[in-house]
C-alpha cells in the first residue's frame, strides 16, 4: 500500500451520485474524498473544517477537524467523528 500511487480526480468528471458506484472505470475507483472550507474565529487563531471519505453507497466516514495556530504554524488540535455508514 505504501508504494501505490493515488490520483485525485474532480468529482465533476464522474456520473451523478446514483450511478457513480455502478459505473465501470478504466482505473481502480476507491471512493470520494471531500474537504470543506475552513471556518476561522475572528482572531484567526482557531479553525474548523469537515472531511469525509465515501467508499460505496453505504460505506464511509466523516470528521470535524479542529485546528489551532501554535508558534505561527497550524496544527490539528482535535478530530471528532461526525458520521459513519
């Protein structure tokens, strides 16, 4: 698994949600990865974003990721699971 190359493709290049899992591709289709925009506090010391991975119609996991700025670098402060299927 370490040496495998993953290629990310824009979701707009795929069929709609209902048929994305049924379509045959010329590559190994592993799933859909998504990341939201970061929402910052007013002082831009803290932020939160959402991320998720869906690997089939009933397979996936989502997270809320809390970040904070420490010594002018952003670090992950906490990861909270928000959903699982």
